[in-house]
C-alpha cells in the first residue's frame, strides 16, 4: 500500500500525525484501445481544433466556461490559494453515532496509520472512540478537493470515509413514478415478509464474487495462452470425412455398372473397367470415419 | 542430414486418361500444395515455391499426433471446405495470413485438412527411389488419419473416379503410375491430372470501373519473349464488395500511362492500366478461338511472381 496523503488528525488539543492509505481497490479490468490493423495501442493527442495543432502541457491552462464559448482561465497557483488552509489536517468537528449516517453519504474508505511518533495519540483516539461507540465527523482536503469525512474504528485501525456534502445528494423527490397512496394487500405483504424471513441470513461478503470479472480474466488467459475462444458456436462445415465417405459411396453405387461394358467413354477404359471399384490396397483404406478428438475443445466463453 | 526444402513433383495435364494395371487415380484436392519436414524438433511446412507456411497451420505442428516417424517428409495438399467441397479461395483465407493473432483467430473459423498423398523421406532415409506402390504402403503404416489429416485414397477404376469427381463438383483427378519413383522437382507423365475446371494464374494489367469502383480485372500472361498477352477480363468470382473497394483504393497507386499488354484488349474503354504486379487465380471453362478465357471467375489473389504466369499452352 502506498501513502495517498500525509497529515494529522486534530481535535481539541490532541494532534495525531497519520498516513492515509486506500482501503479499497477497483478491480475493474481496464482495456486499451488498439489499432486493429497493426495491434498498436492508440496514443491520445491534445489538439486545438482552431489552431489545428497539438498542444503541450506547458501551453495548457484550466478554464471555466461561464458562458457558452467564454472562459475564465486559472493558473495552478490561483487554485492552490483557495484550498483550505488546514490542508494537512483532518479537523474533527463533531462526534456522532454511525447509525445516524445513511450509507448514501459514504464515498471512499481510507485506512489511517500513525505517522512518526504518533503511536500513543493514535491509540488514545482509537480507544476513546471504541469505548464511546461514536464516530468523528471531519473535514479533509485531498488533492485540492475538500470533503466531508467520517472517522471510525475498523478492527484495530482508524478508518476515514470521505462523504458527500448534503447538496451533492439528490433528493428522492426527483425520482419519477414512485407509488403514492397505493394500499398493499395484507396477505401479499405477509407473503413477502415471510419470503424475506426465509432468505434472511448473516452477511457473508465472501459469498459474493464478481462473475463478470472472473469470466473476463478467464477469457484473457485463454487469449494470452494463444488458445482460441469461441464467441459464437462455429458454423459446422461439412467435414472432409463426410465428403470422402460420399465419394466412396458413389464409387460403390457405381460398382455394378463398372463391370458393364457400356458405351465407350472418351477416356480409355481398357482393363480398368473390369476391376473392382475399391480403393487400391496399397493406398490407404479410404476415409476413416473415426475422428480423433485431439483438437483442443476450448470452453465456450460467451 | 539437414532437410532443405525440395521442389515437389508435378503432374502434367491430360485429356486422355491412361489405363493399365500400374495406374491408380486419386481425387485432385483443390488447395495449397504443402510439404511437411520433420527430423525431430519442430515441424516445418513449406509450399511448392519454397515459402515457409509453418505458422499458418498450427493444427499440423503436433506431428506425433498424425505421423509415426522419427523423421519424415510428407507431400500433400492443405484444403478448406465450403459447402462440402474444397475451395481454394477458402484455404487462401488461412494461407495469406501473416499476423499471429489473425492466424489464431481463423483456426476455428476456417478449418483445414491436410490431404497427404506421398512420403519422400522416412526415419533418416530418402524413399523417393522406391516405387509409389511401396511409398503408399509406407504412408498407410505411418500416417494416422484424424480430423485435420487424411490420406488420399487411391482407386483402380480411373474413369469411374473421374465421373465421381465431376458428380461431386471436385477439381479433377490425378492418375499416378504405381511403379514410378518420385522425382524431386520433376514434372512428367508418371503423374497426370485431368481437371474438371480449368484454372490459370494470371497477371492483372488493368482494371475497369463502374460508379467509381473497380468492377473487372484485365488479365494477361507472359510469352517467352517477356511480353504480356491479354487473355480476358474477369469481374465475377469469389471477390466481395469489400475486396473490390480495397482493390479500388490500391489501384490508385499502381496506375501507369502505357498499356502493359502488347495486344489490344477487347474491353479497353475506360480501362486504367496498372503495373503488372498482382496475380490472381482464375477458373475458366475453356480457351476461346481468340485465345481468351471463357467465363473466367476470380478465385483469389495469390502470392505468385507475375513473371511465372506464362502462356505455355
């Protein structure tokens, strides 16, 4: 784990130097855009459509479009000025009960570890929070973005959840088509409750896996190993063995005729016509209907 | 003993099929001629022109699965079926690939079969000096037929096999002398082919357009003195709309001012002459009295040197 932030928790007179680590990781499998023809990954070019030229980073500023086509530009320093003064601090404002916070507020979780000689203060804060059962609400700035956050004890560690500000959360009233004044049938309600009862179980996160990711990883492994993946069931081409068997059948069907002198053909039949119409002994025994299943049958992944 | 690529034996064309005890007939499987070399280690597949095609046919690399020999050279034809019959165009979809990923992707899409008909080298010894009869015996003892590998059966009733080959819409038959030895690089009457469909590799010397897209190729063959003789134009066959579009694009860089053909093509109006660099395999019914192709049908672009496309009839 690498440190994503370094600073201190402050509340009252207590000052706890901490390092912050991401508690979760995004395991989405990322793919790149590749030129089909030559297999090279694409490079992206920042281009000015007006000057029709590529633009280097040193020529780029951030701009806010306050009116269509009109921008106010900001230099990096200007933006840094307004990031909160207490940049390096997690200032605990209040202590609340965890159950009071709806999960909708939680954004991303980080672990906090004591930094330098912060071990004692860290332990003190953790113990106090554990015993009170409270969690701290704080303000924190990470990379120029200021967030609300909740500090809580997770196993033997302090964790901090960044939170949305209330005005970042859309009210339920904006959701269309929510039922109003509809009476539910008591019987049906009873049934539904019974069903919930039956499906009720302790939460075991290990039970749940990302099936899509597993299938995708599997597919990738096959590709990397050079095995072919059947996207759609392959069209069943008539087998050469079928053709050879059909040829053989035609030969055999013609066998009685073969002994018939018949009208002379353009080709010199000579002695050949009287001969049995079987494959010559020396030359393989014709088609072998037995098909060896040596060809790798790859799992159909779709 | 380093196995350097050999030039395989070629049959001569015939209209009159031979007869006699020593002659057998085999179906002429329409695909690409392929020689397999193995002396322990890795298998090598090399075509008639000496070009290596090992990468193109990964299903043939595990030679132990289809051949019981410590070292061997096998001669045969790699085919791919369309609607139950071999299609040269189809096998070229495999043979023409160079990008590893595409080759892998097409293994399933375009299945191939190696139709083996001869053995030239076996367990450290050349067997080309043995009569065909014995080589065939050796083949049946050595090759294990499978989904991707088959032995070409031989038949004693030559006219019957010819009839059957016509009936099944196959390319033709090859008649071989059981007493004959295998002559490396040879081409003579010990193997004779009779084709139901004629074909020729022709040089493209010009194109015509319809609505801005190429709609026909003007074809030619070289004479011994190096001049290109126009032999007809072909606009039908296996090429799809996308192929014609791509031809149209590529033609733009190949246009030349002067007509590459020494004689005057009957279809000259609106023709654009191009550098004679492309070779196409064309099926046709027969030669017209005016020495052009009747009903030519384009089968595929082929990797053949234009200089090798000669008028030798």
